[in-house]
């Protein structure tokens, strides 16, 4: 029997009520309880499931599977990811209803995690349960859920890299719609190279009156070195840092043109374009090109009246890499450029703190085409193929396995207050999501035919 909207919301409310805040160790039992709740839902769908403690903190992974209703040995297999941990609810005084009580108000459902990501996880499992109970699940579904996404945990990435189970495509239910009636498939992420720099120009700080204008200043030296890698007059990085950048497809450009204008996106943050006109190609710059930011710089005594000539300066620098770029190639180009610009007499140490590969699924992949057909059939609009300007290691790990992968969800990106008080989704989002994912699995049954 198909549950009513009220019954669906009542079941989701059970999961919402578990305060699985991964950032607070006091809530570790709640994270474990949420894992148990999700595992039980997979069992109710007729699946097999195990909870696997992973890593030093032993946070649980929920790894499960539900077999296709007919001929599972030859049916396609879809690997699905979502997460059951949530952000802390603070500041509590800004919530209009209790954060862990699912509340309907003015056509929306409010609660911490209803958009990110318990609502998406719940409807995903419910869609599989519904198809399986009707004997109509045409694909094998494998679930890989974690409880540390909100703190940047690596357990799910490590699991994906070690997993040797079957999979023909991967679906990440941790996203949102662009606006009501307009779904989105995220099909690419940027990579990352994060570096720490330390410049030295002498043994001890000096009196700026006695040595200024004659001795090398470490802050000046570091600033000069960084000039070798900063954006030029067009707001773009030197070409060696953009090696491997592949222009987006015409289909992607057409989809991005329908997104909120770049000028609007900048204005919402009170930001200014990097150069005049940059707002016009906002999405090309943030989805499909390399960027570099000096995230912090330190040296001397900026808060004191202290007239010294500093001999040490430090900086953190992050580079976001476009799909197809190689982190090591970009890192080597960065180091060469800054060392070439470094003044004679200065010493520079460069340490690699973190790196991650970019990833991209071609928009003509069969899995994306079939899933897009399903979304268009149920929602009424074909999904826009977008990318993330950020870095999502689990996406890159799935693509590295050769899996066509997309991320999506059913909240409204500009409305859902993800990570903020009064997180919400439209009241119809759970029903719509279940119906859409049911149709998606039906269509994905045609993979390989």
C-alpha cells in the first residue's frame, strides 16, 4: 500500500528527531542511533544491511543492498550515496520551531536535516522499498551512507576506493532543485590543491628605520612571489595553472544560462566582480575554470605600533581545479611560478596540505540520459546539468571507478536554509522525490540494453 503524505512525514519525523550532529562528540550515540534507524528501513525494503565502524572514531557506515525483483544476476546495479548526520542547530533562538521536530508551516516542512540530507536519504530508501514491495524494482540497488559528511569525514571515500562490488552508475542524493519545478543534476566537481607557504629573509626582525629600504622584508618578498600566480588583468590565472582545462559543452552552457545571473549571485554576497564583466561568465569561472585564492597571510605585528622589518611571513593558498586537470601538474606549475617571482635572497618553503582530483561525468552518458528522462516525466522539466565550484571527494572517487555519477535532491537551493536556522523543503518535496526516484530506478533498468 502506498503511504499517504501524512504517513510519509510521520516516518521521516522519526529520523529527524534523532539529533545526529557529527560535529559534537556528545551526540555520537545519536549518530549511531540514526545509522540503526536507516539500517532498519533498508531491512523493511527487503534488503541486506550491515553497520561498519570506520576510522579512528569508529563512526558507522550503513552499507546495504536490495536485489532487483527479477533476474538480479543480470540487472544493472545502482550505487547510491547520502548521509544521515546533520549540522548543529545553533543558534537555537533563531528557529521558529524546534529544530529536531518536523514541523509543517506555510507550505513548508521545517527541521534540521530535512533538506540536508535526511529528507533526501529517506525518500531514496522509500522509493526502493515501494518498488521492491510491488515486485517492480528493475535494478539492484546498493546503499552506502555515512554519518560524518558534515565534518568532512573520509570514511565513505575510503570505502568507495576499497569496494569491489558491482555498480553500473552512481547516484548521490545530496543536492537540491534550482527552483520549484526545475531540477538539477550536478555532473562535475572541481579539485583542490591546498598549500602552505613560509618566506624568510633573515635571522631576526630588524628596526625599520635602520634597515628599511636596504634589507629585504619577508612580507614584501612573499607578496612579490604570489604576484607570479595571481589573476591577470582578465581575472584569469596564468596559463600554466590552467593546463588541462576543457571548455564546457554547448548543452552545459545552455543550462547555465538559465541559472540565476552571476551579477545576482555576487550581489547576494555583497561581492564585487574580480574584473569588470566577470559576472557575465560567472558559472564558467566557478564551474569550469581554475581559481586561486590566498586564504590567509600573516607576518609582523599588524595590530601593534611596532616599526619592525619582519623576516618571516606565511600564507595559505588554495587552488580549485577544473575537471580534467591534474593536481600534481598544477602544484608543480604553482611552485615554479612563485619561485621564479621570489626576490633574490629570500627563502621559501612550500608544503602541500591537501589535494583532491576534479571529476566530470559526460552529459551524454546513458545513465544521465535515462535519469533525466525520469525527472522530466515526473517533475515536468528536464534537469539542468550543472557543476559544483567546490570539491566533493566522494563524487570524484565514484567517477574514478568509471561510474557515470550525478548528484541531485528535492529541496529548493535558494530557499532551504541549508546549515542555517529554519532549514526547510516544500511540503510536497518528499512525495515528489519518492515518485521521481521510483521512475528513475524504472528507467535505469534499461542500462546496458
